[in-house]
C-alpha cells in the first residue's frame, strides 16, 4: 500500500518560541564517559550534580518564500552579552527579547562554561 504524499512548497511561517538556555542534563546518558580530548587523569565530562546548560549564541533568519528570499543573522557577543543583527553590510544592536521571531531558521547553541 502506497500513501501519496503532497509536498508543500510553502514556507511554514509559524512562530516557534525557543529558549535562550537549554538544560540538557536529563538527556545525557553517559555522565562519566571518558572524553578523548581530556587528559588521561580527567575522565569525567562533568560531575553528577553539575547541570549541562547550553546558551543561544546565534540565529540564522530567512525572510521570503521557499527557493528565494533574504537571510540575516542575530549574533550574541560573548564578552558583552549584547545581541546584534547582521544584515548584509549593516550591524545594529538589538534587544535579547527581539531575537525570537517567525524568521528564525537555524539556532546555534554553545555549552556554557562551568
């Protein structure tokens, strides 16, 4: 039995509310797994009580339809914690509250330092 699928050529422009921080602790299976990049004496990636938190550091945005449009990026300065909108030849500061938009296309998270 074959099911006919109709592929949509319309962009889904629904707002997806994504967090600025992700707690990935419940999803880590091997909390004491050795890491090949650590020294032989350092066998733990983190302690049992330590949370594994990822912070949002950049967003690629797409404006337009499938197959054509315009891309911008929101990026976070890791030293100042300020957000910036990069759009072709211009860069301007934006509010952290302004980065969650319908145009968000790809999210970039970085593990927070201990």
